[in-house]
């Protein structure tokens, strides 16, 4: 019996020390969102046009898209936007993967312009949901007996303050300060595995929290050549690099039962700080009005994520009934699995139907999607970037002083993981209302 206990303890310690990497991989593959999507601005009008909005930027979402556009708005404006998200996930190493529908406020902002020296000076304030880590999954494994459930209610949000100024009738500049913070900080779940080949069962019950924080700024410029007889607008926006940090705490209760009637348990604790070294970003945009009712828009983002890193530092503790082991850890990972840049092209169009006393904009758009995920190769070579497919459409209802916009986005990808195939399909439904005061 003593030999069995020693053997069980040895196996437990080996498994516990390896479980941090196993958890990080699981968290990376199932929960971690594609940065290219989650860091975009929002608003139903922009979403319907494939987020090609840098040079359009003529409503309150310009606080994010291009702060120079805030000075283009002549009347006080209030905008509110909400989003519903569905998520289909299929993995070859799991069966019956299910996820829950999510609802959340997406953007709330206001622009207040004043006259200064016969020019427009605008002030803006906004809340934006920037990264949604909120997730709930459950399912079972195809190989042996495997069950899991994972929940996370975290959202990473931004409070923005902006100022814009019209240097002339066709040149507008602006800037915005952003403070990043989190709402909903809890995660929980369990993972059960019956490893028939190696002769043990494992049940892991986890709980924890993450508190995010960070600060950065953006500068924007918008030029409008319409007054020169050319229906063209050009926008440029720079976002500063910054550190998005998370105070991370997790407790994992792990129980093993071995085939030779021995059972052992431990409690693992991680307490530390995660730091995401977010790179700078430069956005360029063009919009061209072909007629009074048809506008085309094109954006290009330079996002140098190559060699950008994610750091994890803190304490790792294992509590066994008669033993406690403490160790510090300091690890680095690339922000993208394939360690590549996430440059992006977005294109959209808006055509306005104009029945009497009403305008009905119709919108279409698409964007290239170089995600933070990687396609793993069987020959062991470096993974390649996963490219997702997306399609956007939308419509609006515009009356004097008030408008409502709706947008739908389909976003999907297929990738090779280390342990099989993953097929994921997001559907996003965005509804916005604008009140011109």
C-alpha cells in the first residue's frame, strides 16, 4: 500500500505541475477571442458596412473610429448600441459542444459640439465593450470518457473621452483617451476525464477571477474634399501601444482515482499578473460618394502583432494533504499563435432608398480576417495564421432627428489544432439608435 501511495503521489505531482500548461492551452483554444475581431469599434451602421468606417466617421461612434470625425458633427448627438451573439463550436476531439447566447451593451456615446472662433469644437464621451471573454461551453469527448463545462462572465471595456476641432471646412482633427477596465470577473467550470489507456480518472473543478486595466490614446485626422467638388473623404487614425494587464487568480481542485484502488487529491492555486503587450495600430480609410445615395468605403489597418508578447508572472502553489509546494513562474507567449501581423482590409457600401419623408439605407460589407489563431501542421513546422470568412449586411430607418440601424455579421473559420479540427461560426446582431438633440 505504501508503494501504491508513493506511486500515486509521484503521478499526482507530475500531473499537477503539467496542468498549468494544459489549462493555458485549453483556455487558449476554447475561450481566447480572435484579436482582429474583438478590438474593432462598433455601431450597427459601421457593422453593416463591414467596419469600413474610418473615413465615414460621421456619428458618435467616431469617438472610436476617428476622433477627427467628431468635429464634423454639428448638433449634439446621443448613440446607444446593443449586440446579441451566438456561437457554434464543433471540435473533433469533443462531441456535443454547446455554448450559450450572449447579450450585452455594445456602445453608448455622446458628442457635444460648440462654436469656437467660427469653427466647431466637439467634446465626446463613450463606453465601449471591446473584448468579450464571456463564454459558456459544455460537451463530451470522442476518445474515452471526457466531459467539461466552462463559464466566464468577463468583459473588457473602455471609457473614452474625446475632443475634435474643425481646422477648416474640409480638415478635421481629434484625439481620444481610453481607459480599459473589466466587468464581470468570474470564471468557473469542471473537467472530467477517464483515461482508460493510462489507468486513472481525473476530475478538476476550477474557479477564479481576472481584473483587467490599461490606458492608451488615439489621434485622428479626417479630410473632406466635397467642398472642392470631389465627393471623397480620407481618414487616418493612430492608436498608441499599451499594456493590458490582468490580476489573475485561480483555484483548481484536482482529484485522481487510479485503477489500483488508490485516490489522491490536490488543490492548485495560481495568483499573478498577465500582461498583454498590445502593439500600436495605424488605420487608413477612404470613402467615395458615387451619387447622392450611394457611398463606397475602404479601410486598411496596419496591426504589427508579430513578436508582440503575452507575459504571465506570479505564484503557483500545490496543496496536498501532507505537503505544500510553492514556486514562482514567469513565462512568455506570443500574442498570436502563428506569431504574425494582423493587418486587415475592410470594404463596404451604403445605398439609400428615399421614399417620402423617410430614408432607408441598405448596407453590405466584408473584411479580411487574419486571426490570432494558428493552423498546426502534422510535420511539426510553425503554425500558419488562420483566416476567417465574414459577411456583413444591414439596413436603417432615418427620420429627422432620429435613426435606427440594424446589422448582421456572419464570421466563421476552420482550423487544424494540435489534437484535431475545429469549426467555429459566430453570428452577431447589432441594433443602434441615434438621437440628434
